[in-house]
C-alpha cells in the first residue's frame, strides 16, 4: 500500500498540525522512549478504522492532544489523515528505478505520482468520530469498502502487525487459521455459495450412488429372471403330467366328498331340529329375562326417586331445625319477660296505692293548714276590730309611731322569716329528694332482680349452646372425615379404573395394529411358511435373525432395524452346506428367494476394534455399540448379530453421530488416523463409513421395528384378561344406585351442609348470648354500685328531714 504522507492534528502527543512523511517501500521510525513512535502507529491504525479501545484508550476524547499543566479544553478536536497515491505503471517503474539506483540516496527518492486519495478520521469536540474520504463525510460501511478496494481489510487487520500478533497467530488452531485466511482472501463472502454447492454436490453423489445401486439391482433381477425363465420352461413340461394326476385325484376326492355330503345332510337335519327346540327354549328364557330386567329397572328407578325425595326432605328438615330452635328460644325468652313484666306491674300497683294514701294524707294536711289559716285570719280580724272598738282611733302621732314600730318589727323579723322560709324549702326539698331516692331505689332494685334473673337464664342458655355446638362440630368433623375418606376411595377407584381403561385401550390398539400388519403383510406370512418348511427338512436352520434377537430396550427398536438392514430378514444356518441345501430346496419348490447367514463362514469385526469402540462408548454415555444393545436367546447366534451390525454405534442424536464420524475422525487423521465408523441414531438416521448421511423413516421401517414386539402379544392378551377381571372387581366394590360412591357422597354433602348451617347459627346465637350475658353482668355490677350510692343518699335525706 503506497502511503505517501500522514497528517496529524492534535492527535495524542502530536500538538497542532503535523505532516509526517514521505513514506517509501521500507521506512523505519526510530527515537527514544516517549518520542511518539507508538502514537504514530496508533495514528495509522486509527485512520484505518481500528477502535479506540485497541489504541490504549477507553474513549474517543482520550485521543485528543492535551497540553501538560493546562485545564481540560472542551473545544479541541483531533484529525488523522492518510494520503494514499495510486501509482501509475510508469510511475511504479520510475520509482523502482530510483530505488534501485546506487547513485542517489534515500532523500532523493521520488514520491509516486498518480491519483491521490485522502482517508481521514476526525474526533469532534463532542467526542464522536467521523469518517472522511477526500474531506467528504462518509459512512463507516463506505469507508470500509473504499479501504477494501485498495487491499485493506478491517476485519482481517492485514495492514499492520501489532505487538503480540505473531504469538497470537502461532497459537491459533487450524480452524482459526483457515478463518483468518478466508477473511484475508475474501473467500468468506462466498461461504453461503460454497455451502449450497457442497449440498448440491452431496445430492448429486447420493443420486449417483442410488443410480449405481439401481443398476446393480437391475442386473441381479435380470439374472434372477433368466433363471426363472428356465425354471418356467421346466415347469410347463411338468404341468401336463401334473394335470392328469390332479384330474384323477380330484375325481377321487369328489367321490368321497359326495359320500360325506350325504352323511352330513342327515346329521344336519337332526341338528336343525335340535336347534329349533333349543331356540324356542332360548326365546322363552329371553322373554322372561327381558321382563325381569324391566321390573328390576323400574324398581331401581323407584328406589332412586325415593332416595332423592328422602334426601330432599332431610335437607329441608335440617334447614328448618335452626329456625325451630331459634323460635323456641325466643318464645321462652318472651314468656320469661312477660312474667317479669307482670311482677313489675303488680309492684307498680302497690307503689301506686301507697302513693295514693300518702297523697290523701298530704291533701288532708293541706286542708287543715288552710282551715287553720282561715281561723287565724278571722281571729286576727276580730282582734283588730275589738281593738278599734275599745281603744278608738289613733292620733296622727300614734299612727306615725305605730308605723315606725311596725316597720322596725318587720325589719327585725325579716331575717328570721327568711330563715324560716329557707328551712321550709329545704324541708320540702329533702322530702322530695327522699321520695325520689326511694322511688329510684325501688326501681333499681327491680332492674337488679331482672338482670340477675337474665344472667341466670343466659348462663343456662350459654351452657346449652356450647354443648350443642360441641356436638354439632363433632358430628361435622366425623361427616367431613367420612366424606374425605369416601372421596379418596372414589378418586382411587376412578384413577384405577382410568388407568385400567387406558391400559386396555393401549393393549387393544396394539393388538389391533398387530392384526392389521399381519393381515396386510402377505410376504411376511410366505417367508414364515418357507422358514417352517426349511426347519422341518434341515436341522441346521436356526430361523430369521430378527426372530433370534431383540433389542435390550424398546427405544432401540428402530436403530437396530436400520443398523441390521436387510440382514435382519436373513436366515441363520449353522454351515455353508446347510445354506446350499436350503437354496436348492427353495429353487426346487419354487417358494422364492432368501438370504442365508452360515455361522461357520461369517466375517465379523476384529475383537480389538470392537473393544476399542466399547471402551470409547463407556467413557461417553451418549452412544453405545449396536451389538451391545441386542440380546440373543442363544449365544451361538451372536456371530450373526456381529456380522449384521458390525461395529455400528447407536447414538442418542444426529449431533453426536456427526461428532463421532466427522470431528473425531478428522482429528484422528492428523494423529495417526482412526478407522471409519458407521453411526445410527435412535430416530433412524444413518451416517455411513463413506460419510454419506441418510435420514427419514418409512412406514415399512416402523413396521419392521415393531416386529421385535411380536413375542409380547401373548403377554398383552394375558394382561388384558387380568385387567378386565380387575375392572369388574372394582365395579362390584363401587356398587350401583343408592349404594354407589356418588349417592353416598351426595348424602354426606347434604348432611355436612345442614350441620354447617346449624354450627353457624349456634355460633351466632352463642356470641349473641355471651354478649347479652356480659351486658347483664355489667348491668348488675352497675346496679349494685348505684344501689349503694342511693342507700347513702336516702340516709342523708332522712337525716335532713329529721333535722
């Protein structure tokens, strides 16, 4: 990259505008520590897009020049510009000539000529960055693209070698080095296109392999068809002989069949007569059974209706019971109150009579005082008249003196008169107060007696309510416990029955599916028939491999089926001789074709490789050998299993299979090489030793995987019978009609509801009774205090009256 000059303005330690250059193909920057060598490299990195955090600073503002000893100036900005010259061909040649000329020194070298591009990066006063090309603001993407056009890749950082980069590059693994080279070369941009091409290549390889396999199959079929043609010609030659023999055989059969038909017709007539008699008996019994069922249904309906009516009436009675108790208590309380009011009325009548007598005495006393006053007035008048008659009239002086004496007497008697009037009023007040205290005392005494009587009644009522509440709560607790037990029993019954129903449905579906598969798979029946015939003729025939082994767990069914492939349908025999005899028998009998696995000549993987893979699988629990998850009924057949699955491993997922087949194998090549591994996932995906991957599962694969469960059908049928018996026992224990869990629970819920209502009413009544009892006790205590106070006031009033 022909960089000519570097212009710096207030960048780090470079104050003001500094022009550094020119630069040539080889330029060395030397100087003492702190002279700005590293800052020059930082400036070049900064212009080429390196972030500030990689330039020994935490933010953009730290890159602006700050004079030492001065305050922080927020108006300063910084700029770093790089002058790039695109040299012309002639210019490049001239430059080379000048550089190679021994006659001229370094300073005499010419600056390249051509188109000039100035890359600038500015730090504004706000601390933000701007990118410029030829003093024109551009975006970072445009800036990056322009640098890439001249060979500067920001992501690859191929323009400078920083401190520690060599060591870092030496520590990179091959994958990281490849990524770095791809970024430098620009091939990473073609990654998606490359992956698409690889995918197309893999698909093309798969199609090629498929076409090759098809061609092999067609050749094999052609050879088989040729053999079948020869056999067909031999067959037609024997067909004529067979036809004549069959004709004689069928005639012989017809004769015997005719004889058997005549015998069977006579026996059928007798059986039909017997059947008619039995059908008549069955019809009569069915009529009686139908009639009995109708009567039983009618009886059950009536019983259910009566039970509902009984429950409803009991609920109404329990609902009315609190109201009856409340009414009875209210009537008793009213009767007691009427009795108390009657006693109070009689007491008031007595007090009224006593007051009437006293009132009469007072009226008589008043009349006596009035009469006495009248007599005294008359006596005074007579005395005055007699004085006026005997003495005569007074003189003026005497009258004046009389007036003075009378006035003096009036003045002298005023104080005693006032004292007398005050004493009279005090006496009357004391008498009124004594009467009032007496009345209040009598009234308070009556209220006190009523309160004490009410306290006794309320105490009795409280004890009764507490006993009733305790009894109700005990009954409620017992009923709730019974209901809880019944609900738990019903829930257990429902859970057990649901579990049994679910198990029966699953078993029925499995049996139904097994029947459908068997009905549809005629080829399977043909093969089983052929194997049965071979076992009868040749003792060395063991059977199909799929029938001689089974996976250790059900989740391995599909994986084992895919791993074994066509060999799972092969027939296991003891020797090659037995295999040849079986093939000849099948050809002669025209039964069909089959693959045979002679145990004496099968090639199986070496024990060293098998043990090595088994040790790897023990360390990594995500996969295991397919041979280790297959059980055989006879260990002598283990060799056939090893031949069918080899060293195939069963993986939990496709990712694990990829890691085993590709990543570990790739790492092994560099370290001495590992053998190729075939992997099968639990879902049926396959990665072959050649590296091809096959995925997806057909219905035929699922059906083949389900063949391992054929030996469990009889167990399922036995389990089904046991579950049906258990269901019948549960239904008989649960009962029907009024004795069922539902009816019992409904009765208990009604009882609990009534008991809760009764409990609520009893609690409310008890709280009210306690409250009233507390009020009456308080009233009695207050009455006693007030009564003592009135006693004292009465004594004081009597003393006042006495005085």
